[in-house]
C-alpha cells in the first residue's frame, strides 16, 4: 500500500466545556506558538486532534457540517 504523511490542521482546536455549553470559550491549540491561556483547576476540556493528508488548514466555504446553540441569542418563546 501507499503511505501518506499526515499533518495537523493548524486552525482547528480543542476547547473548554462548561455547564450546558459544549464550547465554553477557552481554546486548546494542537500546534505550538499560539494562545498562552492557561488551564485552571476544575475546568473541563475536549482535547481534539485533527489530522489531514492535505494542506493542514481548513477554509470555511459556507457549507455547514455541524451546529451548536448560540448562548447569546435572545429568548424566543416556542409556544403559540
């Protein structure tokens, strides 16, 4: 078989997890040389690694592959 080199996707990161909030604000980079934010005791994180055989950079092209709740959106009653 053929072996392809795999590199990390530099602009995707892991993240902190808060109560009822899967993306809670802090990022966990998978490459060195970025944010100096520190993890604090009693915080929870999703440490995600993203590998590719491509260029190592994701470009947003307006196609959506997943969704999440906007916690800053105003309340909208759903019952009529």
